C-alpha cells in the first residue's frame, strides 16, 4: 500500500488487467457494418479521437469479432452513439455474435441508409458517423483501424444526451451533469 501525501488516502495496487477501466475514453458506441447483403452491429468502447479536421477516429476491434473481418473487407462502417435509453440493446449487441444473429431484428433497431457508406446507420441512436477506413497498418498487430468520418448526423432535439461509459465487467457509468469551463478551443 502507498499513502498519497496530498490527500492522506491509502491507495492499493490495481491489477494491470483492470487499467482499462480507468481510461475508457468515451461513450460506448455501436459499430454497424454491411457486407454481401448482411448487416452487423458491435458494441465498442475502445475508441479515440486522433484528429479534428478531417475527423479521424481510432477504433480497436478484436480480430476475434465478426466485425473485424467486415470492416477489413469493406473498409467502411458507421459509428452510432446511443443514449442510456438503449442500454439493453447495447448490452445485447455486445453479448451476441453477428455471425449467427441479425442484431437489427433481434434488438428492434432500425437500419437507416447512410449518404456516404453502405453500412446502415442505427435510427434510434442520438448521433451517427459514416466512416471510411483510411489506415489499416496497425490492424494486423494491434487490431486498430483508423477511420475518417465522412458525414456526421445528430438528433438536434436531444440537448443533453446521456451516454453510457463502460467501466468493465458489465458496469457502466452514465453521463450526467455538464459543467462549462473557460476554453480557448472553438
């Protein structure tokens, strides 16, 4: 155990296998794909913004997941951002495989045609990002795809979306109170 001098709290060692629970970068998203007439949806929480303009997003998609092969083959997908109202569907998509299941049908989600990609958008989600793979060099070794957002959609009626943030082992934090602090960013 180590004592933190500033706060006088006693801290304990955290197993390295649990570090990801501290660093989850953003909301759980649903990645949708389409290939050869079939669609799939995958729950994903390992993603990060890489660049602002054009917007680039890095996504870790395990090569054990059905979605990995679909994204690799089509070089496109949609990132759909659900709110907490879709929690049951998000967990359901994350706990089932698209190899054997039509997740749109099973979880009552609506596929919506995108304008720039063939992958369907999910109508019930607060926001949708149509993405194209621009770099797969790290996919073979680290399962990382770099995506460029080609078109973004948002529901303007949802002023305070309550997104879900995965904390590991079926535990989620829900975005809540918003604070605004001075910033030089536009």
